[in-house]
C-alpha cells in the first residue's frame, strides 16, 4: 500500500528590482565634455546656487519661527485653561458625590440602629461624619492643591494608590452601567 506522492511545485524566488535612477552627478558627467582650464567645472558652480535658492531669506524664517512659537503658546494656554475648567467641574461633581454618600450613610444609620444595634449605628454615623468632612476638605481646596496632595499620597504609598484607583474605577464602571440601563 504505497501511496505515490505528487511532486511539490518549487518555490519561485522573489523578483529582484534593479535600480534605474542614476545619480544626477553621473548623468551630467556623462553628457558634458571635459571642461577646459579656462572654465570652472559645472558641479562646483551649480551646487552653491541651488542651495542659496532653496533657503528662504533670513528675516522670513525668523518671522515663521516667532509665529509658530506664539501659536504654540496660545494653544498651550487655551489647553491649560480648558483642562483647569474641566478639573474644577470634575472636582465639584466629586465633592457632591462624596457629600451625597455621607448623607446616604447618615440616613441609613437609623435603619442600622433598628436592625443590628445602636453601636453599629454609631459606627455608621462616625463614618458619615468622616465622609462629609472629606467632602468639605475637597470643596475648600482648589484643583492645584488637590493635585499636589494626590502626588504626595502616591509617592508615600503607591500600592494603596493603585488599589484605590482600581476600586474607584470599579465603582465608576458600575455607576456608568447602571446609568445606561435607566435611560
């Protein structure tokens, strides 16, 4: 039971591209006859003129550079202003959210008193006080001070910062998902 194998087609090598363009200096040397002693070679005289023609006037480049710099500074200041406004708006929203969480904890403290006990209701009230105090501190500070505080916190304890960022991201994702279903 020997099976016969079909011969496989040989792989074709990729075609090699030939360089068709010759350097400009080689073309001019082949076309022009040898220069006499009285005339200068063509390559030495034409090259500096071509470079001089390609370069714009000194005053024009300075004008363009200064215009680009001023445009970039304007763009930078506009971007900074819009980022600062967005950060302030985000800070205000975050402060409101933290404050509402504190109120929610405080409102649920009475239910905790009834179901679990007075001691646990007191824990809920103290947690609400802490959360509302944090909201007040956030509201009192400007965006730059909050950014500095966040930088210092991340430098002191990066593991806690990464964990907090993950937890906040999880909570925000849940809020976004639940908000999308209601609409």
